[in-house]
C-alpha cells in the first residue's frame, strides 16, 4: 500500500476493491463497470460487497496471465485513477 502525503483516509478501501475486482473478474475494474452499466457506488454487485464498478483497477500481466492487480483511488476521478494505475504498472520489470 502506497499512500501520498495528505491522502484522504478513506481511499484505501475503494483501491483495494478495485484490485479485488480485477482478480475476481479477470478484467480491469473500468471494463467491468462498462460490462454491467456502472451501478451507483457502494452497490452490492453479484452478491459480493467487495466488487467495485469504477475505473482505476488494472491487471498486472506476465506472459498474458494475471499475476496481480493494482488499484488506485483518488478524489480526482476515475480517469486520473486509471492513468495513475497505468503509470504504476509501467514501473514493473516483468
């Protein structure tokens, strides 16, 4: 877990849920949101309260297989979260 100075205390759980969604559904959390029509935030989806239908969760791939996930949550919006997640993944030496 990386948290920037001044980050809001409630940003961990949405980020964790985005990464969990990637691992559970096998796609980015943004793609998952599009596939189900982006329900309101904190809606229980498919009976799983940890699924999150918002962009910012991306798979970490090696050889085409998902080996992990990164989730980003900020007050700046899902588009920025997705960009930050992509930048984080670009730092991996896979």
